[in-house]
């Protein structure tokens, strides 16, 4: 079962339990959901962290942090968000400087796997690999453009995409079959290649597992 299906099943069971408790006059389901709905965001990040690839932890951790902040706000645990807001901004800027030192700055990659993280900015990349395996693309308050039109896929190629308050655009060549799944949380997925219905059975397949939090993930030719 995919991570998104586990998360959706958990949310539905959680809501079912709340309304059952309301029917028993234990609590008010509406008020409870309004207070603790960010816990579902934390759960989404935790599931992605547990079942995802070990190296691709930045997106899930950010998701859990955002859910934790939302939970603190909705439950009234924070009396003032001013100091926390400035602290978050400075920490985020520090992370941006650190991650920029460890990520590739060149637009063209010959490697078989990408690993990109963008914070408060944008990046354009193009892979020319003849055996592209996938990797991880994450962007927070920014955007990423990944051009794979000159690449060739390896078997079982998989790409994990995390977008929060931004957008990720992936360009693929004609002849690829793109299989998208994931969790659009106040965001959206668009697979503009879905109209290619006449592909052969043995066409190269790129599996994309994405999370879009107040953002968008688009795949096109």
C-alpha cells in the first residue's frame, strides 16, 4: 500500500472516530477537528519519513515542522508568534546557506540520480543521463524546473518530489509513461502527459511520488 493510501485511510478512521465520540456526547467533532487538524500534516510527514528513502528526509521533516507549528497555533499553545516567526526566518536562511553548499549549482547534470533542495529561491536543472534512476527534488518557498527531455530511463526509475509554497515543473520526452501518486495538501498535481494513450507496453516508466503543500507539481513534454 502506498504512503498516500495509508495517510488517507488514517485520516478517514480518525474522522470516523471523532464523529462516533460526538454521537456518544463525549466531545464536539467540529471543534476538535478545528483544533487538531494540523496533526494530519504531521502524520503525512512521519509516514513519508518512515516509508520513503532514507536520504530524502528534508521534505518530510519540513512537513512535520509545519504541522507542529500549526498545531501549536490552533491549540493555543503559543501566546505570541512574533519571536517564533523571526526565529523561523533566521533558521530557514541559515539552512538555505548550508544546503546551497551541499547541492549542485550547475544547470546540467550527467549523474544518474538527482538530489536537489531549494529554499527561498529557484533552480533550473537538466539531466543528460543515459540511465536516469530518479532521485529527490524538494523546494520550499521557491521553484524548481527539471528538464529530462535528453535523458534515458533506467528500469524502476522513481522520483520523489516535495513542494511547499512553490512549484516544481518536470519536462519529459515523448514516449515516456509517467505514473504520478502522492498527497496534494492544499496544492495540486498535473500530469500533462496523460493524453499519451498509445504508448507501447514496454515504454519507459517514470514513477513520481509527490507532496504538494500549498504548491503545485506539473509534468509536461
